[in-house]
């Protein structure tokens, strides 16, 4: 007798939609993660996490908006949440 076992599918490389435009804006300005981190007063690891779409504190968002050359009233140009 032949026995069939159904194996559940594992989603392949599911990309999280970025909740921000930090990477795009940084690349448009042609600056490195390290340089943006220096300008914003945060770590390069923090920049990396944010560019991957992970959450960050409001204060960090504020620093990044200013470091990217935007005013706080233009926050939606950087962060969509």
C-alpha cells in the first residue's frame, strides 16, 4: 500500500514591505549607512534595522527625518506609519 503524506508548504523569502523610504532616500543622496547614522546620531545597526522595515522609537524617526534633510512636517515623505 502507498501512503501519501502532505507536507505543509513553507513560504519562500517572504519580503516585508518597507514601512519607510529611508533606504531609497539615503541612496538618492548617495550616502552610506554609516554616514546617515553619523548625521542622525544613531548606530549603523539601527539604520540597517530601519531599512529592513523594523520598528524604531519616535525620537529615532525624528533624527532620521532631519538627517535626510526633511522638516518634521514632511515626515510622511520618510515614514508611512
